[in-house]
C-alpha cells in the first residue's frame, strides 16, 4: 500500500490552519481506509485536538453540525479548495461516556489524545488517521487487517457492540462491501449480542442492511442469518432458510434460492429487495402432495402482502414499497407457458411498461437459480414475453387511459359530467382497446361512448 495519501486541497488547508494554531489534525476513518485500498473516499472527515469553539474561532465560515458531539462543518473558500470539495466535517478528539441503550453514550467528553479518539471506533480498518507529516497513524493494526482482508473490532468486541449494537450489522456490511472475512472473536461477540439489534431504530437497520444487499456480495446475508442477526430484524428470512423445496424445479431451500436470485440481479435497491422478498410467502404457502412434492400456491399474492409489511417496518418510502411489492406479486407471471398478446397487454397495463425491464431481470434471475428441469420451456416463456413487449411498444399500443384517443374533454363535449361515471366510461373504453388496439381511434371511441350514454 502507498503510504502517501492524496488529500483534497480543502482538507489540507484545514489541517494546515489547525496546525498553525497549535492543534493536531488528521483525516480519519473511512477516507483513510478507502485511500489505502485504492478506492475513492465518499467523505473526508477530519479529527483534531481543537475544541469545536476553537475550530469556529479559526475558520470564518462554519456550520454547527453537532457541537455536543464535537462536530463542526467547515466551509472552505474555493480558492483554498482548488474549486473542488469545500465542506468538511471537523470533529474534536473525544471519549465516550457510559452506554446504556446500545445506541449512544450517556455523555461525551473531549480529549487531546488521538489514541483515545481512535480507541472508541468500531473496527481496526476504520481506526486509522493520516496527515502528510505523520503519515498513517495505525495503533490497532488496521493496515494488517486490510492486507489480510479481515474485519476486526478495536479492542474487545463485546465492548464495541455494547456501545452501539448497529456495529454488529455493520461488520457484515463491511465484509460484504469489501469482500473481507470477519475475525472469529468478533463473530463470537456478534452472535452473543445480536439480540441488542432490537434497540436500534428501523432507519439505521435499513441503511446498513441495504448497503449489504446491494454490495457485490449479497450472499453475506447468510452470515447475518447464521449469527442470529436476521432473526431480530427480518425473521421471515430465517423461515425461508428453513423451508425446503422438494420440487423438480428447485435445487435449494427457499432461503438459499433467494440468495442465488439476489446474486443474479443488478445492484439496484428495488431489484435486490424484490429478489430478497419474491418468495417470502412460500413458507406460509407450502403444501406437500402424496408424492412428496412441495407446492407453493398463491405465494406471490401472500408474498407481496408480506413484503409490504416488511418494507414498511424498515421505514422505506412509498415509491420503493410500491415498485418492490409489484415485482413480488408479478414475478411468476407467464411461468405456466406461452400467453396470448391480449392477456399480455392486460398484464403490462397493470405492471407498467416502466417496470418491465425489472420484471424480466427478476424472472431471469429466478430461472438461473432453479434446477435444469424444464429450463428450455422457461427460457422460451421469457423470450415470448420479451417479443410481445417489443410488439406493444413498437406499435405504441394503448395500455392506460392517458393513451386513449379521447379523454375527459371529449366526453364533456358529448354531454357527460365529470365524476365517477366519466371515470367508469374511460375504463370501459380502455378495456375494449386492450383487447383490440386498432379500436383506439377518436371516431370509434366517440361513437362507442355515445352509444353507452344512451
């Protein structure tokens, strides 16, 4: 690893100014880790022996980001930042007080010791500091752990997890993002203290878990399961891991199949969550026939309802919930064989053309995570859906009321008043056009509407 880190000019300016005024200052944490790995840091955090008010006295433009925790955002004039990044968080060395809720310290006190500040951080790879004078300050072996691809707690793992239980999930998230292994003593503490994740807000859980599943290694959710993490915030996944699929179409349990599907879709939040939850209804729907074959009738419908509850529990926004649950509901559409264009148009009208590529991504990933039984038939079914989609789109066939050749204005001219009857009329006309796209002409629809109004 190169020991010379290229720091943004704005950060160099802040560090130099703090040094000129008699204070220590370093970039710290994730930006050091990412720089040593050859990755571009997302943020450049600075730690210093100066108190927040001393920082405010030194720099002209500051924002009180979190004075009680020692953090001030310094706004650097672009002449000092090279026209690049100009807002940097500067945090005073600190020592955390007693943690009583596995979330935050009861009190925070400031320190003049960099060692004390680094000692309270989560993992060794995040507990390194750097400036151009001292180079990398690595007290806890972070560089070795980077070299060996290890996630290890600073000091005693049990103490770090007592301080903030979210770190238990963060360990898996970092392992997934970086492709690292988790140190065994850290794993042991994670398993013993996983139950404390119940003290963490849904929003913080969602943020870490989402980073895990959209990483290059979403299969690390299996580690979260094995260590008892998902049992706390996603118990439905534990049921999936323990639900077999004794069916010629499948090779794995519901949970392992789900992991394979997640690996086969792009790193997109909606797609990864749709993959995660597409079969969430299967444990509840599983039946076994007299031949010992498992069936999962209506798992799509039940699964979409469960997915909505789970995503709400994780405090997702309504758009993400709607898009994800729609994919869960329709993910098996057309799996029984070839479909006619009329049925497909109705399906596409409900799915929305904007969601079709995501639907296909889930369908193809689902197929790749199954056995080779009937694979040719499944592939042909997917290709048939793609061809029908191309036909509908290329011919600009009507799929929604907004695509009709007439609208409310024309119906008012026919003498219809705005309201429920008008909405019902437009829906009736759409139904006819979905069956036969050629009927979508102004003349025909006006005549049809006039007849229906009599």
